[in-house]
C-alpha cells in the first residue's frame, strides 16, 4: 500500500469514528416524541429542551405567577421575578379538582391558569402541568387511598368516570392556544407512583394496573381526543428508590419507551439540611441525577428534576450549595433540562425565594450563575433551529 493510500484510509477511519461517536454520544440527534403527530411547536420545544440541556439547567417554580408570599392573582408577577427581575423559565400548574370545580385544589381558577399559560408562552417560557387527580371512586383527593385503579381501566365500574376526567383535561388542553397554535405543555400525570401516598401509588394498586392507567391516559388523549401538544413526563419519587439498585427500581411502573418523553424524578429527600451526614445526602442527590441523565441518554430522551425543594428554605445558601453545587462537582456529567421547586403557598409552606427571605441574596447568586437559566435566557424555544 502506498503511503498516500494509507493516509487516506486512516483519514477515512478517523472520519467514521467521529461519525459513530457523534451519533452515539449524549442526545445529539433529533429526539423522537412518543406522539408522532405532535405539533411542530411541540416537537421543536422537545428538540430545543435537549439542545438547551447542554448549556444549562432551567429553573422552574410551581404556581409561580398564580400567587406568592403576601400576594395573589396579580398580572405578570412572580416571587422569583420580585427577587431577580425575571420569571422562572418553567412554570408549573396542577389540574387537581378539574372535573368538579372551576378552581384547582390549591385555589387557582382554571380560567386564570389558561391566561397564565398563554402569557408564559407569549414571553417564550415553558409550561408544565401535573395532576393531583381526585379519587374517581370516592371523589376524595389524591391522598384518598381507596382502591380504584383497576376499576378505572376498560370494563371497570369507574372507567366512564375516569374518561370524563380525561375529557375535562382534553378540553382544558384544547383551550391552550395562541392564535391557531396549540401551546406545548409538559404533562406529568400520576407522579411519585413508587410512593404509597397517592391512590395510584405502590401498594394501592398493582404495578401492572398503574402501567395500564398510564397507557390508557396517553392513548386516550393522543388517539381518541387528538391532543397533540403534550410532552409526557414520568416522575417517580427518589425517597422510595433504593440507590444501590437504582436503575432497576427506577423502572417500577415504567410504561415503556413509547409512552414517556421525559425521564423525571421528584427528589425532596436528598436536599434537606442533613443533620448528621449531609455528605451522604449530597452524594445521593448527585447519584440520583446521574441516574436520570444516564437513562435519558440511553433512551434518547430528556431528563429533569421534576419536583424538589426544601420547605421554608431554612438554609440561607441552599440554592447554590445544595441545589447547584453538587451538580457542578459531579464526577460524571449531569445533564438535566430543568429543576422545578414547589409552590410558595404561605410563610409556613414555601419552596421558592421571595423578597426579604434569608435565601434572597443566595438566590440572586444562583440566578447569576452561568449554569442556571431563567425566562430571559430563553430564545425561540418553539421554533426549529
Ligand atoms: C402538596 C402541598 C399541598 C398541595 C399539593 C398540590 O405538596 O403543597 O398543599 O395541595 O402539593 O399542589
């Protein structure tokens, strides 16, 4: 073989290696939503969430614009904006009580929810909706553990009631429009199912019934109701996930790759002050995020810390030291799209910052950090790039 030929062949080998590496490395290509009829904006959002995860982590807050500490229902206000001058990148809402009331379980009027979702979209932000669904058998809340899931499946005595609830949700989703465009939503039903506190949780229904519940929900919204602007997030709870067998445990109730877009996790347990052994909690937090990063990469999906928070934030530097630093220091890369902290209901029950709170200065640092992304960092999340 002539030297020239050898050089050419090694160039070719190198090129092929680069090509293989770029195709197999973390979520490089075009990610596929489970809904192959997803609207263009929804598909664009999914691709952009993936791309943005290389740049940083979006900050999210539940009910951010609905109310805050000492205010309720003001236009264009959020506690986060009061502190740093811009809204969170991700806004959370909940559909709990949608079939029986005009306001949700946390007293947010559904009509206003529609307006807020439209406002967020018009400013380029992102909306996610969870659902503390009321128990179809008893009409009690999500925490009413009377057995019901089996009876909600086709042929069961509460199947029609369940479909009625899904119809209400579908009607709600169909109102989320900007002109003729449906507003893409990250939808996160039946969360924390590996815990035993909700009627759809472990011990209150079988794993198989949970899976069927999830699949029915997706199929009904997508195929029967033709809702095509949802990105589906699956979110077990870290407190019931033994980290020594985490990968296996994560899949409890997993409905399959064709039914999930976001590999989520709710984790409150590892971000607490840590009285005796906080290093262990920090390590567990890191491990849990490495876990969802890995699963999402393998499946070519997106990972997110779908719920977290420390009630009342009694640790003034919690946002930078407990939420962010472990991610930065992780020995293996953590690639998550967003972190969402729970709601600011009152001075006794809040997870986000607000003016005058001891964590305010630290939250400003958290905001200024290059890794965190807020509403003013988002550009054209619904457009093709
Ligand atoms: C819980 C608490 C409750 C609330 C529920 C649904 O964590 O915040 O007060 O009703 O979430 O938002």
